[in-house]
C-alpha cells in the first residue's frame, strides 16, 4: 500500500515528515490518533527539532505539527503531537491530533461518535 494516497499527512513548518491513518481516537475529546509512518523528511526533522524536555528517556514528544487531510486541507485543531517510544530493540511512533471541533471531527471520521455511544449500551 502506498501510505501517502490514503493517509493524513503530518507536517512541520512546511516539511512533510510522515503519514497516519489516525485510526483511533476519543470522539468526545476531539482527539484522533494513530500509527505514524515516517517519510523522507523525517530524518531532517529529527536532526533539526529537539523533542520536548520530558523526564521519560524512553519517550520523545514533539509538538507544533500539523495534519493535512487526504484531500489536502489542514485540520483545524489545538495541536498535533508526535510520540516516539523506544523499546530498546525497536521504536514505535504514534501521532495525536488534539481537540478537533464537532462537526469537523464527524466529517473527518464518520461513525466514530456513534460507535463511541454504542459502546455504552
């Protein structure tokens, strides 16, 4: 599968650094998250942008990114955050798009609110 054709694009300062399906989320909080797949610009990004100064050495966190829909529109949200989890022999990358307003959230992720509500029945 060519990730760039069906996924949301993740940028910082105009540089494409990767893609995500944003396959999970928390509809009431307006959060969408998913696995992050680095692209060609990712190495330039990590070489030039230090992660936030957190206390957990196994987790790196970058803020201030942006997410672009497969249709090319920037998602209006509070922030886009990239996490790198270092498990020693492997690394996992996740991205979280925070505070997407309703009804935009439902437009981007149809059915997630209904699935969330159904989970309580």
